[in-house]
């Protein structure tokens, strides 16, 4: 899967302002959740849902299809392609794999609700995503910045935005990191994989399915420095939301907003 955008050092004044906002949002979100816990209220509203209709073989097939599409694209691009072509290929890979996975599962009897895409709760989903973003943004960006100082992050998004800031480059980054990656990754990790794991482990070891999907999500981003370390707790939060609601809509929104902040920090840096 395409990796998350890196978080590097933005100009001091801009970064100080952004950090203050992120910390204030974190404190407000933590206080809200603590108040709900003290009152005995659910931290995340539990929504009715049925077990997903697909099996482990379907999960493996979807994963192998993605890998095969990626291998074909890599063979077509050749070695060391231009960065913009690499990002465009990633965009096409994710879009194609997501469409094929959706078509396969629908053909196997899955509904939009089974895929976590049922509508009618956009306002609640947006509020839940905003609360999740406020809770994870400050600690995860601080963790990512510390890790980046230790092992530099390498990713085509960073490489492209370091040398180019034209509308095509920025649009390609946004389409890849803010649109395609959240949709494709949340569908696979939080619904296809985690939904199947819920059937396997929920009655015996509840919570293990969230940890396993979060670990798979993090490991899928190996090779881009140490970014997989902060992505594991992000995967836990996303998995908890998906497990409680049976929907990936708030997960997609949270994932997209998190990536958008990372892209904004990259754009805040001087080009080159």
C-alpha cells in the first residue's frame, strides 16, 4: 500500500502554531473521552452489524491481486522511474485493486453495509473522525518527528514535493495520499481483513483482530524509515472505530485528514 506522507520540520513559526493547536485539540479530546468514561457512557457508539460474508480465502485473494497489480505496474515502469510517474502508478494501483476487491466481494454476496460503506450518518462519522484526529495528531506527529530525526523518512511524496510545487505535483500528492490511500487502505485493513478476523477471534479473544489489522497496516509501510511505528497506534484507533461502528467511513475521513495535515506540513517547508 502507498505509505503515509512523512512529517518533517516545518518553519519554526508555522510549526509552533500548528503544535499549539494540535496539543489543545488533544487535551480537549482526552477530556471529552474521560468525561464520558466517568459517566459510564460508551466512548464510541456501538452500531448493529452482521458478520462479514467473506472468508479467509477471499482476503488472501484480494491481497494477492494487489501484489500482482503492483508487480505488473513495476515491470511496466522499469527501474528508477521518475517520481511523478511512480506516484501516478501508485494511484492507479490502489484504484484498480480497490475496484476489483469491491467487485469480487459484492459478487460473493457482500452489501455496502458489509463493506463498511453504508451512508446516512455522515455528520456523526465526521464528528467521530474529528475527535479521533484531535486525539492522535499531536502524539503521533511528535513521535514521527522524533523518529525522522533518528532515521530519515524516504518516500516519493517527500521527494516530489521537495523539488516541485506546481499544481500537477501537488494535485498528484493529494489524490494519492489524501484520497486513494485512505479509501483503499481502510477498505482492506479495517474491513476486509479486520472484518474476517472478527469472525475468527471475537468470541475467543476480542480485540486481537484490531491488533492484528493494525500490525498488518503498519508493516505494509515498512521501507519508509520508521514510519510504521507511529502507524501502529493509528491503526489501533482506526480499528477500534471500525470495530465499534461497522463502518469505514469515519476511518477514511480520519485517515484522510491525518494525511492532509502531513502533506500541509511538507508544503510549509521551503522547496528544495
